[in-house]
C-alpha cells in the first residue's frame, strides 16, 4: 500500500505484510518464518499444514489456563479453549503428540524448540556433530521466530487472549533461578506506526521477549499479519477495549481509563509469576534494557524520571541518587521484579485510582511509592545493600530511579542530549516534554532518525531544501550576560532571521507542489509551559545554548496541515536526507539553484562542492516563471535554494497566494509577553500564567501531549519592540 505523502505529521498509512510491491509481486518471506501471507513451508518431517491463512502449529500444545478479566483487559475462556483444542488436535494429528497435563515451565519450551531444531537439522544422531547442528538450528529458529512459538495461539488472524502459556512462550529467562521476564507495550490502531517503530528497535537491540497489547480489533489484525507477538485487550465480539481506536486527549475520560488498564497489565503479568518491563509505545528502546535491569537485583521496581538534570557524575551510568532525584517518577518505563511485595504494591496502586476516577495513575504511583520514604532528620531510607535504591511504600518496596541520561525523556534526549554530556550509553527515549501531540512525537523521532517509516516516505514525493543565509551567532557568555527579557528577544529575533530563508521555500513548495525539508534551526532559548530561567527550563541547568531546535519548538507540526487554511504544507524533518533509510539515489537527485540579479536565463554549471548540477537563474522568479524555467528540472527529487530570499518574486494565482500566506502567518512564531512585574516587597510573587495547555508524556503512547501555545501565541504589543526586528543581532553571513 502506498504511503501518503500529504502532511508529514499526519498518521502514516497502514502498512501490512499483505501489501504488494510496486511491481505487484508478493513480498518475500524469510525461510521457515510463520507468515500468514506466504505459502506454508513444507515440513521437513512430512507433516501437512492447513492452508487458508491459519498459522502452522508445529509444536506440542498444552491446555490453556485462563486468566480472569481485569479492569477492561479481557481474557476469553471460550476463545482460549477453542484455540487450545483445535491447535492441540491439529498438532497431535500432524506430529503424533499426545496431551500433557503436567506442570508448564519455561524449560518445556526449550525442550520443544530443541526438538524442532533437531528436526530442522535433518534428524541427525546425538553425536558431537549432531549437538552442534542442533545448537545452530536452535539459534536459527530463535532468529527467525524471535517470539518463540506464540503463533500457535492465534485464531482467525487475531491476537489471542492473554494466558500463562502465551506469556511463557515469549518470556526470557534472565536469572539463575529461571524466572522469566516479559516486555509489554500496548496501543490502539491510531498508533500502529508507533508500534512498528517500537518493535523495530526492540528487535534491533536483540530483544525478543515482548508482547504488544491490542486495544482494538483493527490493530490486532495488523499485529498478527506483521508477525508481532500480541494479546487482545478487548473481548470477543467487541472492537476495542473501551478506549477506542482514535487518538486520546490527555487527561480525558479515555485517558484515565487507559491508565487503569496499564496498572491492570502490571497486575496481570505479575500474577503469572513473571518479571515485567512495562513500556509506553512512544518510548523507544535503544539498548538491551533487560541486561541493565539485572544489574540491580535489590530493586523491586525500577522507573524513569522527569528529572531534567543528572544527579550523578559524568561517566557514571548507574541509578540516580534518590536523595537528589526527587522530580516525579515517570511511569512510561517501569520494571517490576516479581515478588509478594511488588504484587501487593500494584494491588494498592490499582485500588487507589479505582477509588478516584480522576486520580492520574502517575500521581498515584509517586504518592504511594514515596510514602514514608524519608525519616525526619535522617533523610532518604536506602536499601542496605544498594545505596541508590530507596525504600518506599512505608518501607515495603525497594525502588530505583533510572539514570535520566540513559533512560531519557523528550527534554533530556532531544534538547539537552544529556547522554553526550554525561558520556553514557542511551538505553531508551520516551517522547515527553514536547509539543504537537502525536505529530510532534513522530517528528521528534524522525529528527533523531529513529522512526521506522516505510520506503515510500523517502521516495514518493519531491522536495525543496534551503540554505540559511543568516543565523544568530552569540556565544553563551555574551547571551547569558543579558537579562531574561533581552535573552528572549534575541532568541525570537534569531528565529525570525533564520525563517526569512524558510518562508520563500514554503512559497516555492506551494507553487511546485513539493514538500519542504525543514532546515536545522538554532535556538537560544528553551520552550516550556512556565517562565524560563536564563532561557533554560528550571532544573535543566545542563542544557547547552544554543541548541538544535526541535521543530515543534518553532513550527508546530499540527499547524502545518490543520484546517486553518485550505492549503497544507507537506514537510520532511531536517535529518531526512541524512537518514540511512533514505536511498542514495534520492540524495543524489539534486539540483542547486542560485539566484543572480544579472542572469537573464538559466545557466547550468557542474560544481563538485554543491553535489553536482548548479543552475544560475534570474532573481525574483514569479510563479509562472518558476513553472516555465524549471520544467526541465522537475525530475530532480531535490531542489536546493542557495539564495532563498532572492529566489521567489510573487504569485500569479492570488487565491493560492492568500491561502499560502495565511498558512505562513499561522506558523510564524510570535514572542510571548514578559511576565508581570514583580509585586511590591512583602506581597506574594506572581508570574503571568503560561499561555498554553500542557501535558508531559502520554500513557501507553496513546496519550497526546497537548499543544502549548507560546511559539504560536497571538501577537501582543510587547512582541513588536522595534521596527527592525533584527536590529543589534550578531549574524554569521554565509556567501
């Protein structure tokens, strides 16, 4: 299915393994991979496999032990029984296996995989060579089917209800005692592209012990078709779990219901006797997080934090110091080590938010986990064997705060790049502290080259890129010597200066029906929902200024293609051409346009430093002249504007001009007013309320961060301080 290129921040087109290639050929499947869209592989043992989309059941089936319904997460006994009976009968008929009612352990899955491996190895005898062949075949099966044999639970192409056996099929043994651990995320269909990105990175770092909870039937079908281990969070006969298939409003009724479902997931998997890593779908895994969790066996719970500065020395990748890391813990990434203590805590957590439907799950977690965690005059209660683990929940729970440089939120990763400052390896990034709802999250991940877009995202459009002619160049020493108000003015004037090169490219994109590649922009002030401290978010003292602006700090992705004006701006992120997913032939299909006041017609040159073809054009081309003079270059994927301010001379189509200029004005950043002056001595200090509606991170990846105004606030008199907005700016001019 072709991916729509209209509106870079809109939901990606649905990808399905059943989609055909451009040439109409069916997709190729890896050998021996269970794939509902591929012809079934011929069994080496001669056993037949049913067709008609049913996945092959090659391993021994056991009776299902059904888990009870929990707060909107439904397990269906009838569906489980039918799946188990049908699969067991088929497996027994095909391979001659009988039923096994004995205790079910992870070791039995190992035995079955070894049995399958021996079959794949050609039934070699048990000799030294045969053992080696078996080990190789086991490794091959694990690589081809990283989630074990979970597919035996699938019925009618839909995610199965959760069961002990399903969880055990994907669990990873990670302790000497043989305990299993499973990583769980969940999503509805609106976040299908986030799921694909999440799964891509989990596999990329070698993790296979994961399950994705399907919150509606639509994403359930996609998960099974894509071969992603999954379980249904909706009941048979229902299309969704009660949350729905659309984007969720932060703080709304469905958002709070999803929070209860999140805690129920923790309760459910801990009830299966497994360790659990619960991860929001907008939290991308960048390293083997399970190995990190194993470093702290003293902790019952390990959790990320909204702390904006590291509390430990550079080069130290251990847990944060609990005495200093007292910002709210963020439950978008939580590890639970199975124990009676952990189970009791999660039970109390669920009871707390069930008692108050408006009690935010994250607030409840922080309140309960930090209850009685400090003694007056003695400080934080620390674990006797690990000083960076504190004893919370009145001394009944050992909790560790994961390092914010390695397990980052949106600010510490994208703005501060704190993993660079602290010289540590990044393990995960959670899309918090950002603007533009889910479109903003997609764009942040794309800017970091982390979003798993399909090939069509890079190949199915044409683009306009731009060279910034003037950029702000103040050093931090010069910038920080100003007062807060002057620092803010410098920041916004610097943005105006850079955007003077961007707006002509937007107009050319409209005239030529191309997408804009947003350039890298320098920010001299952060963006936040409250007043800044010397252009930094309070508490984020490690922020280096200037920094590379996330696009949503300057151009709200929602405002690119909302209903404010009929014309929508298609765009790509600044790192688009640097992404390894972008084909070389796209990068190399580039022509550079230079505008010259003395040119009367296009003159072609070959300039190595510019990457190839350069065309010198008359300056100030009108809409009609662009169409006529640049028609020979329409086949180039990239039009690069070297002198954007001199390139565009005006619209011929006045209706198009009206809608494009309206879009530009809609996007244009406006400097918010300074806060109210300080009150007289003795009166309470006050600050003007932030002109925004805000939220920090969404549970399960489905909670949209509210768009904060500020960069796109209504212009005020305080914003227009001088006639020349760039008066006094230090500039670097690139000729």
